């Protein structure tokens, strides 16, 4: 059971979130969010066990958002959006262990291309990288993504037969298994409920 209360304290909104545990003990989180001089404090929170969370962001230029997220770890981030392009970068500033980035661009004809990579600063090597693409045209949506450093390929498809019926599938392909059917399903919207 939990109880959440929100109250404005001048220009700052304060939230108190109290949860009752299995043994009857109450634990609370006190948090706030506000903006000052172009800097947004998206989350400033203190928990009963003494842990703290701080998330801030600012937009120094059109399309660019810089952020900081700190709790058990600490990350500096940047997101840039312009037209059909979106790119992100994140640096682990607590342990200086890794840098990660991603990029996605929409191209003509309903095609979107993207990828991500993580560089391990401790090992001086790429620890993860993957690619993805999607296609959307009319009632059809299809997506292809890789995982585990391009070692497997995931294929997802959705087809809307009409406004009431949709069918979908998701499969995984790799060198060890040429085709692994993960899921096949459908949705039927009726007047008395949805059937999946």
C-alpha cells in the first residue's frame, strides 16, 4: 500500500511518497522538481535509507539538451535532435568506466535507421554495438535490430488488417539457431472488449 501527496511550497512542488512494507514499516521518499535560471532540477529526491537522487537538465542551444543523472551512479548526457535526426551520448562520470552513444535518422519512404555503441574506458575497447532499421507504410510496420554485437538479429512485424484486427510476430535469428519464434499474436477490438 502506498500514499503519495503533492504540495506546492512557493515556486517548488514537493512530493512525499510513503509505502507500507510487508512487516508494517513505513518508508518515505521526499522529492521535488523545479527550474531556475535555465537549469531544470527534474528530480531531487531523498529516501528513508539515506540514498539520494538528483537529475538535472538544460538546453544551451536549439535541439541540444544536456543532463546529469546521479543516484547509485552518475552520468552526464547529451541529446541532440534536428529534423529527422536524433543522437545521444552518455559518460559515466562516477567510475569513468564507459561512454555510450546512439543515433537514429528517418530517411525517405518510411525507413528509419539507427545504431548504438558503448566504449569501455577501462578495457579501451568497444563493449557493445548494434544496428537497427524499421519500415512503416500504411498498415505494415517491420523492424530489424541486432543484439550482442551483431551476433543475433531480431525481426518484428505488425500488420493492421483493419481498425479492429492486428496481427504481429517477433523472431530471433543467429548462427546457432536459424529461426527462433519468440511470439506470434493478434488483437481483436470488439464492442465489449479487446481480445489478444
